[in-house]
């Protein structure tokens, strides 16, 4: 039975991992309101901003949540 219990533990662990893409906050903003990491290490949110002249949309900046 120890082998069966170990197999069950592995299956449950892998199922809890979820999607690898969602492992952590983004280093560069690509979508509005996704989680991002500021250079200081603080968690932030990607907020839309006005684009600079000649800059393609969407224009996003990572800002602190607090």
C-alpha cells in the first residue's frame, strides 16, 4: 500500500500546481490589470496609460497596489 499512497500524493500534488504560466507576477505588462512586479520587488498591477507619440497601443505601466 505505500506505493499506492505515494502515487496518490504525486497526483494530488501535480493537480494543485495549476497552470505554469500563472507561476508569478509579470516582469513586463502585457495585459490590463494583470499582476506585475515593480523594480523594488513590490507587487503591482498593470494600469493603462496614455501612449507617448508613436508608441503602439496598449500602453501599460506597473503601479503599486497600495
